């Protein structure tokens, strides 16, 4: 026994004295990287969450997340619109750096590093599931994502105009992705539901009939709960960082603003921000923070070196009880400047102080007056604050210069420039504004326009027209008066009146892009193609560079003016801007088909078939593509394939016009007289009265032929 004890003691001494000579036991395995979940809720006011306000509707899911994480009670957006705010979040920089100031007009440049690209560099799988069309992939935030799910089914339309998907659908697709993806992953979930119009599903619609916005918030809260429950079910709730934030708030009538995007008061700039990471202690942070702090905070949590371009601060010190460095938080609201021609609006927040620069400047003490009811501009040094804002803006500008990126093929860009499609932007934009151009001054007139236009919803369209016509006599009339007056006339079937008023509006407000856009649409519908070409060839506005709608109009005008090569270039430009714009794809395909029928060049036929097939893959319910493809098949001698394509067209759109005629002729060529008779008579029932006498006689002859 003593020998055994001696031997054991010897071994123990050896291990103690000569550790390097022993076989050490393996140490703890390195921890797996944390997953990252960022949930952005569009247009969510902070005070509509019950964890922020006792007067808010119940939001138990977000409340529970706040109870176990960090809730920031003074978080601010830098922008009051969706695309700029999300760009601020995922680039960690302000609009002065990246140049994205409004929706649809600007595109994120590829030279910037997004959060998705950053995490992908560390081996993360990346997925984004988008529910609002303002974040369509063409605007550039898809950079770095393995999956960017932004499928908006809007038949025959530009998908990014006023399209949205409900939270339930988007969360369902995100869960499907999580079931297949390996860790670590980065998931961005964007939920659009609280955005206007406020139309929550049942039972929230009934329960919140008087406050439908609140119903949207409560519905969104419940759907987020499904995602968090799924993470718990698959055992990844304890290994996932969660950031829940709004892109901006909603005014809901505060300060005279019904929704958002014009003014820059706290109802739209103050946002909810909740952070959770495994192992943290719950905390409430009252220090001022902002969107650009999210990216550096995630870098800190994941223990990764942040990109040098970040302009924010990590919030982890504040979560752990330390004070953040003093700074100013920049903000802006430039939608009125870029799209309405009003004065620009910007400012900064510094601790409990807020300065708003505009022709009618404002200063507020947020510690005493968070509702911004008392403007202190006459009691403070205005020039000092203007100089401070100028220094702040200068410090945030990107030295690389430039704003929106077009992301266009260089060869095509050269062709477009040779055709005169790309030229310097207009240099005559107003740079001097007085109190009459201040957003606060013009907003009441804008609200009156919208109220008059909305009368159509209560069957008072004529009253709305009368009110808007009266507004045109006001010397301080705004361009929206003509825009919405023309829309009401168009909706009532008085297309000539609509065109006359939008023409007057364009002449009175030549800087209004929205007026020009509607004018080009109505001119196209009126077949006034020479005028479409005249006004659009002269247009150099920044908007047109990213608007496929006007390029489609220009292409149609060229086509009808016997300039097919210019038409092709215009259609191609529309498709480059939005490669799923089916109307432009259809127009280009029909043009190539027409060229093939005339010139018999194989490349035109191949291009036409490719375009029609692309449309069908994008939108299987787009009947025109089946009809045009059928024509191409028939001309190539593929009668059976043509019939199949046309049958699909009339199945989708039973009102389809000449498709029945094509089917009748095709069946007749195959000797199938019953089917020929059926389709020719369908065509006659629908369109006989609009045919010329010669066409009527030919149709009658064919029907008699197959009947006899």
C-alpha cells in the first residue's frame, strides 16, 4: 500500500514541478460566435410601446425583450424617411457621409461597407426579409446579403411604389430561412405594418377601430413574438444578439403633420431602441443615442475591429453604467427640399438641447419641453448654433465625395450619354429660401390639398375638385394642388381636363418633379408623344436618373415617333434601374419582336423570347407576356407552342382582346374548327363594336367559314 501511495505522490509532484512535460487536459472550447438579429419596425413611435409609455397599447413581446435587455429612452433617428434611416443604421454613418437623403431618389454606393458585408467577412450567413418597397434591392442595401427577400407582387407595375407585405408573411419567410441556414447568421427583419395606411388585420382592426395605428403596432408585436418563440424552440435564443429599433416615428397630427417626412420634431425623430445580448443585466439608458451607434455596438459585442467609416459610438459602455462622450446628434428632413421644392431642414440634438435650422429656426429645451411646445429661438444665440451645426455637418461629410450611385453598365452608360440621356443636373434649384418656403409655413396648405383629395373616399369627388380649383387662384398655391386636381379629373374620366391642369401645374412649377412625372404619364396616355420627348429630353432632375417610370414613357414616345433605337435605349435604361419592371420588359420584348418580323435578325427573336420568359418568371400572372410569346412562336412555325402560350394568357385574363383572335386563327390552321369558332366568337362578343368595317367583315367571314 505504501508503495502505491509513494508512486501516486511522485506522479503528483511531477505534474506540479514539470507541467510542461505532462499531457495537459484540453482547455475550454472557444465560444461559438453570436448570431445577430436586427428587427426594424417602420414608422413606430417610441411612445406607442407600453415599455415606453403607460398610455400606449399593450406590447408584451417587446416589453419582455426590454425587461431582460437594455432600453434606450432617448434614442433618435437622423432622418424621417425609411431608406435614409436604414442606410444610417447599416452603414453606421449619417446622410452627410453616404449621401442618401430621401426614398427612391438616392442609391447606396457600392464603395461603402454595409453591416451585412462586414459580418459576411467573418463567416456569417446573411439574410434580409423586407416588407416595404422603399427598401427594394435596387436602392443598394442588398449589398452583402446572401438572401435579400423583397418580392412584392404588384402585377404590371413598378414593384417599389407603395408595395408592402404583412408582418406575418415576412416573418414566416425569415423562419424558413433560419431552418436551413448554419450558424453564425445575421438576420435583418423589416416590418412595415405601422406605416400609413393603418389597416391592421382582424381581430386588431375591430379592437382598435378608433386607433388603427395602435392596432398595427399590437399586431406587429404579436408577430415578432412568433420569431422569438422559434429562436427559443431551436435553442438559439441564448446565442443571439437582438436589436429592435424603429427607422423613424409618426406624427399622428402632432405639430400639424399627419404622418412623417416633412417636419423634424420628436414624434418622428424619437425612436424605440432595445438591445439584448446573452448574459447581460437589464438596464435603462437615458443618455442620448442614435441610429449610427448600432453598427459600432455590434462590433464591440462581437469583439471585432470596427470599420474606419463608422461615425457612431459603441453603446456597451452606457449599458454597463458608464457615460458616453459628449457629442451632437445630427438630423435632417430633406424630402420637402428634394421633392416639394421647399426649404431644407436640418439640426442637431446635444444632451437636452435641440436646434432646428430652417428659414424659421427653432430651439428647444428637451429636458423641460420634450413636446417642443415653446420655441426659445429669441432667447438663445442663434448664430452660435448655426456655426455649431455647420462645423458638425463639415465633420460628417465623406471626403470621397459623391452621392447616389447609378450602378449602370459602363458601355450602356456611354451610349446613354451619347444620346443625351445623361447630362449635368439642373443648376437652377433654388438655394435661397425665406419664411414663405419654410415647411412649417407650407404644411397647412399641403394638408388642405390632401383633405380635398381624400373627399373622393366619401363620395364627394366633385367637392374635392371644387376646393382644389379654388386653391389654384391663391398666389401662394403649391404644386400639389395641380397634381391632385389632375388626379381627381383623371379618376372621374375627364382626361382632357386632367391633362390641361397638370400642364398648367408643370408650367407654373417647372422644378416640381412629381408634376413632370404625372404630366409625362398623361401625355403618353393622350398619345402626345412629341411633347413627351420634348419635356423629358430637357429634364436633368436627379429624380429621373433613378425613375424607370419616366424612361418607359420616353421609350413609348420614341417608338411611336419612329425612333426605335432610341426607344430601345430608353427601355433598357428603365430595366437597368429596376430589372423586374415588367411593363418595361414587355415593351422592349415587343419592340425586338417587331424588329425581327421586319428585319429577320435572329438576335432580335432570341432577345424577345428571353424577355417574355423573364417576365413570366417574375410575374406568372402577366398575361401580355404569354400573348406576345405566342405571336413569336407562331411566326417561327411553332403553332402548338403558340396555342399553349395564348391559352395561358386568356386563362389569366379572360378579357384579353386579340388573343382570342390569334387562338381562332391558330386552331383554324390546325383544322380544329370547334375551337376556332369558340375563340373567334369570344373575340366578336368582346370587341366587334370597336373594329373597323373591314375588320368586322373579315371576322364575320372567318366565323362563317368555321361554322359552315
